[in-house]
C-alpha cells in the first residue's frame, strides 16, 4: 500500500501528524489518472453500556483504518475494481489536517470547489454535501 504524504513527508503512523489532529482532507490519485477527494477521521469514539451498578455510559477511542484507506467512492463498479486490485492508488496526499468535525467538513467542501471536482472529468466525486451534483453542472 502506498503511504500517505503530508507537506512532502511520508506519513506512516498517527505520531507523524500534528498533535490533537481529529482528521484530514485527502486526495487519492489512482493509476488510471482518476482522483478522489474526501475527508477521513483519525479516531473513532465508541459508546459502551455502563458497567454493572453504574449509570454513566463509557466512552472509548480507537484509531480508524486511515492507514489502509482508499476512499469512500460510492460507485459500486469502481469500488469493486479497487477491491479486486484492477485500479490501484498511485498517490495518497493529505491536503489539510483538521482539529474538529466542523473544520473538517468546511475544508473538504472548500477543496472540492477550489479543485472543481464536479466539473472536471478526472474526479470520481459525484456530489458535494449531497446538494451539488456532477450531473447538474453539465449543460
């Protein structure tokens, strides 16, 4: 698997990222020339039931699968090709490290508009926020 890069440095563990990072906005380029832009959480929070005799629910934190992540492309045909290895990631770049959910959502949308994901033919992204769709940008 190709490692992530951030500011021209290879990222191999969560310690290579800034402290207190919540997630990041990324761009994956595949060997067929297509790209995908999205966001990824670094840590997942899980709520567990309370221990016997207690009322407060427990919260645990676990590192996500970000090291092996290949994007959240919705197209089932493309997803299958990635799973089978027909299409492989060529580069995985972290564009922006974010420190909370709202910041992560904002910068994902910002980069999508800056890079014109919906109007260009070399991005797998099909919509932004479920409001702006690739099909609506065509004349």
